C-alpha cells in the first residue's frame, strides 16, 4: 500500500521536517494523507508538497525501537535479556480495526546442510507469537496504537497507519530467538530475520507481510565478576551479572550460578558461593516463556584476612582469579573470564 502511494506523481516525497498543513488545509485522499506527514497543500484538491513518509505507515520491524537496521541482542548485557518489545508498524483498512486484526510474528534463518554428495541451503522459519488484536473502544485497540487524527474522515476502505509495541520476543542464553508462540534455534547462523504478517478478521481480508529486520544473536559467555577493593572492614564485594534460561518443568527445576576461585592449570578451583534460580517460574519476572534469557544480578560479600578470601562455602588465596559459572541442564556449564581483587 505504501509503495502504491509513493508512486503517486501528485504526492512527491519531500522533507519530513516541512511545515504542517497550510491555510488551505490538507485535501488529499485519506489514505494518501495518512501515509505522509508534514505536508503543505498547494491549493488543489490532490497535490501536496513537502511531505515526508509517515514512519507508522511503513510495514516493517524496528527491533531497537528507532530504525530498521540490524540489531544485536547480547545476553551478557542486561538490557538485551528478558522480554523485548520491538515496534511493528503498518497500515490496515479502517473496517478491520473494528473487526479485529490477526498478527503473527515470525523468525527465520538460513541453514546450510552438507552431505557427501551435495550442499543445500534451507530457510528455517518459526512463528514466535500469534495475536488477535481487538478494538476496546472507538480508536482504542488492544496492542495497536492508532493516531486518532488518521481516523478522521476515514471510510471503511481507507488505510490507517498503526504501531504495535506490546508483543514481546527475546533471545535465549543459547543461540535462539523465541516468543510466547515458539522458539527458533540460530546456533548455526548466529542470526534471525524478524518479520510479521497481518490481516483483517474477515475471509476477504488482504494478508500483508512485512520486510524482515536482521537480529544478531552472539554466543553467550557469562560476564566476569565485578570485584571491589577491600573496605575498612576487610570486606570484598563481588557482583555477578548474567542470564539463565527459562525452561519447562521436565528439564530441571533450577539454574545454578557459582563463584569460584581459579586454581589455574595445575590447581583445583575453590567454590566460594552459590545461588540457585527457579528457571520454571522466574521470581520477579512477570513476562516470560520457555526459551527466554532471564537477567540476574547477585552481590556476594567475601572477607579478606591474612591474604585469604573467605566466602559462605570456602576460602582461597586472595591473589587468585575469581570467575562465575552458570550450570543449567538445557545449556550445560558456562564459565566467565577471571577478575581479581584490586591490589592483589
């Protein structure tokens, strides 16, 4: 629909920063008007100059909320874990706002299969979530954000831009992308193409598919502990940040995060402290599903006496490196790099 509007010779794409409609008002057809922003009517009933494309009219996925560029979600960075809310935008005819909109969020990746006789490249796709978006009251639609001004003068067949900001997806601790509706393994490629399709809740509704936006999913390594210098009470504070993965009850009940003192190549590692996280029903997390990376942050206080660090579960030399280990049945064991007590 937007492409057709852009092809209209009477509506040239100009500066998005042009002044709002002039004294003559904006008399372009409703669908054309809704696809453009900041235009100035030239005095005729159809020609508008200085118009920029309305961002909400583009059928696309903004993973970082601002543009359509490739985005990276790194599970070692807290903001990239837990449920994420991309911005999905598009246009739909007014008649389907009241009848309801069917939305499906999709993830796909391209995998290469090598055999003795051939090499094949296959696209693997997975639905990450399916939603039925219904009108709650005039102009107020569950999940959809619609500018009320775009509804003014609109008939049943006029096209209305919308945005969706409340349908979540996320990444896993392993290389996967998921949503409440499914999980896509991207361990072979390290990326997923995120797109969506939608149509009106009617048998004659047109089905529309967006272009895709690439999401990069790097391999997860737990961050090294953050270690403070000893205070006046000979206490050393160690902060463990990272992520574990929500899973089903049949996969084990807990993820374990442990703080170790590194014994080096010839020595043995010493367990200083340990935490367990409920990975079936993550505490304090209101939106989650199987496969989602859940952020954690824990603070451990160690005591430093006579060059020995002592934690709740053990003691070790203070000049040895400290690392954390995530142990979860669905993932295995993942170790961070070492950090040291300042001055050791």
